[in-house]
């Protein structure tokens, strides 16, 4: 590698370190906004959270978990039994069906316990990479980095990744973020996406990262707020 490229690489490494440091300073205590008591309830809440706010999911699960707190109870029901609880979430019929089917597999194949292996989790209906990563990190404390819509958007704007899909971004983030920061970084990028780096109206002028943000460095800050 030429010395110019080595220098650019070093500068980029420092920029990313600074971004991660600033995120940690501004969002020191971060965790999921979903309310749950165990890994099964986290799985249910995460499946329901697709295209729905955490607050809305929490309202729904408060009633749902009171009636059906474990995989055993849910596995015995028909999807139509769950639908009255889920009516306020998007795609509720699909989600009701996924949850009943997933509960049956958890009971029949895993003794009622949500598996802690990524490969087993993604076999469950309604569970993709994002949900599986959330379960193994938040419920079982294993290093994982779930990429949701906020993590995808914010990490690309910040220049932590440039992948065109969530799988590519996940792989890139795992290369630039130290493993012991994966779980916290997931929550910090979500917190930043909800507060300042929103999809339609990012608050670039007031953002504590605007000195280090890839998009600002690339486009300049003549126009605030940044237009997508
Ligand atoms: S400067 Fe703008 S685009 Fe960059 S992280 Fe902040 S809000 Fe997002």
C-alpha cells in the first residue's frame, strides 16, 4: 500500500473511532425499548415490532403476555385467538400465524426454551437475521449486531458501512466496530436514528457528529438540514 493510502486508511480509522466514542458518550445507557421478562417474550415483541413502534408493541404485549405468557400457552392457540390482541400492529394476521407456529417449534423441538443458536433461531417462522441477532445478543449476551432500518440508515450516513442491503451492512459493521461494542453500538445507532438522524429530517446542524459524519464531509454543510 502506498504511503498516501496508508495515511488515508489511518485517518478513516481514527474518524470511525471518534464516531463510536461520541456515540458512546451521548448514549451511555442504551437498551431495547421493548418490555419483556424472558427470551420468549423478547422474541414475540421483536417479531411484532417490524413496522411498529416499541411503544405500540409494549401496549399490545402487556395484554398479550398476561393471557399467554409462555410458548406453551401460545402453542396451544390458533392464530385467530391471537389476532384480537395484535390488531394494532402491521401485518397482524401474518404475525399471529408466525407466533403460533414458532411457539409450536419451540415447545416441540426445544423444550419450551427459545434456542440460543443463530442457525436454529432463523428456522423459526417470522424470525430473520435481525430478530435472531437481537435474541442472541439481548437475551443470551452473545456478540451480535442486528441491523434494523435505523442502524442501516445511520451507519451508511456516518460512513461506517456502505453496503446496499442489511446483510452487507452487518458484515461491514462487524469489521469496523470492536466485538465488545457490537451490542451497545446497535442500540446507540438506533437511539441516534430516533433522535437526531431521522430518516426524513436529520438534524445535521445540531448533530454532535456533524464534524465526523461521512455525508457531511462528502457533501459539505452548506444546506441544513441535510437532504437525503
Ligand atoms: S450529521 Fe446528519 S446525517 Fe450525519 S449523523 Fe448527524 S444527523 Fe445523521
